[in-house]
C-alpha cells in the first residue's frame, strides 16, 4: 500500500543519522538543506561528512552506534549502515522510543521513505515508490528536474507576495 505523502518542517529539529558513507552523505545534505539539526554517528565517516563536522554544520560522533541513548531527543532517525543487524536494532530502538525511522535499503524496516526530491525554492516535489524501486524514483526525479524551469522558486515567491498583499497578511 502506498504511504501518505507528508511535508513536515525539519527546521531546528534534531535528526540522528547513523552511517557515514555515500548514502549517509546524500541524506545529510538533504536534511541540512531543509534546516534540520543533524547528529551523525559513524565509525569511519567519509570526507564530506567529516567536512560538515569541521564546518560546524553537524555534530559528529566517530564510533559505532551505541544504543537507544544515541537517539535521545531525535525527531527522526535515519540508518544508513551496511549491517542488517545494526539496522534492525536502530529501527527497533527508534520505534520503542516513539521516533519514526528510515532504514536505507530496507523498506520493511521503514516507518517512512526518503523521497527523491526536486526543489525550486519552496516548491518541492517528493517522489516515492514505497521502497519498491528507488532507481525508478530517481529517474522520475531527473525527468522532473529537467522539465521544471530554474525560475519556479522565484515565481512561487512572487505568488506568495501577491497573496500576502491581497489578504493583508504579515
């Protein structure tokens, strides 16, 4: 069954990302672009993850996942590790704590899916295949990205300002 698409604010909300490879790198970039506060836990984080930490953009712990205490205060949890047992543990501990979890490459462990994103300012499209075919979602994302003009974000902003003037909104 398809999942309900939900757009939620991540501004200043803590997200915990376990893993430090290429998938984690992509997740981190997307989450930061939407204003999340990010805590990354990785044994050997890739250079881009280390650079985000050096720049003060993320909190980085270079060690293995340490259990439920690592999830304290999290709004969302993301597991991007190459170890099914660790992924299952992270998913179970997140659920026990009442935190929604996404596990890369394991749709059966996910409470939500990480969409393929197309963004122009505040205009955002998220594409999901319910974890069935991430490459297909990526293909659709590329097609939409190519079709959407670069100025759609500015057009949306103009519409927002016009609406604000019409409705005398602050």
